[in-house]
């Protein structure tokens, strides 16, 4: 019990010391350069609200979809050691077929064509 109380007191004391040091050593008056939205030495040209490319959005969604596929298929080597590996492999094959059909559909629709 004494050891727990000692560790609690030590951690509380260390936390208070670190907080005090943070307030003491921190820069209290930041300059105008740090407060400006751009720190890369040039003035902003135009609006920050430019239209977003739908094609870029579609490619990003496809990337996330196939990234999720890899996350789902990652435990497959361990899943084949279960009681019914045929069921596991069937579901895996179904996932891969659905994603492949979706990719083919997207390709045929021209969603992967970057240039217009």
C-alpha cells in the first residue's frame, strides 16, 4: 500500500512540476508570423475554397475500398486453420469477386480515366 501511495505522490508531483515548467518556459507573446495562417513565406493567391475534383474523390474512395479489402484479408492465413476452412475460403473468394466486379464496372464506366 505504501508503494502505491509513493508512486501516486511521485507521479502527481512530477505532473505539477512539468505543468509549472510549461507555463514558465512557454513563449507568452507569439509574434505575428506564428499567428498568420500561412507560414511558408508567400501570400495566398486566390480563394481557399476551390472546387474539388470528383474524379480525385472517386479514386480516393477506391483506394479506401481496396485498403479495407486488405485489412479484411490479412487474417486469412490464421482463419484457414479454423474448423471449416472451406467456409472461410468461400467467403474470401466472394469478397474478392465482388471487389473485382466493382473495379471492372468502375473501369468500364470511365471512372478511372483521369484526363477528360
